[in-house]
C-alpha cells in the first residue's frame, strides 16, 4: 500500500481554478503497465453542491464499509439510528451506536 501511495503525484490544474467554486472538478491520470496514459475528468463528483450524493448511495456505502466489521444487522441498526437524527434524542443515537 505504501508503494502505491509513493507513486501518486498531486498536480495543480490551473484551468480548473476559474471553475471553482461552481464546480469542484478534478482529474486522475494512470499510466498502464504498457506505458499508455489513461485520463478521466469529472466536473461535479458525487457529494458536491452541484451533484449531491443520493441518500440511498450513502446508505449503501455505509453498509458496505461497516457491515464486514459489525455485521449486517448491527450496521442496519446504526444506519437507522442516524437516519432519525432530527426525530429522536441524541442520547438514543449514541446508545444505539455504542451498544
């Protein structure tokens, strides 16, 4: 993993400066084993003001990341507790998460 991290180079893209903050764009370029450069660019990635993440996508991501550690049923309980933050007391959420 550290080998991969060492191979990453962060580069400033001046043409994106004028697009910010309306667009929170970025790009990634990967060099294949054969030496070919592949580039992908995104103007408004998921989670930005112009492309807010869908609640379903966030819930799915949460489940995929947390369920392997605490189990699917427990992950659903925790996800459910956070889904009702505006409707229940914070102590109930904390108790659910800490259980």
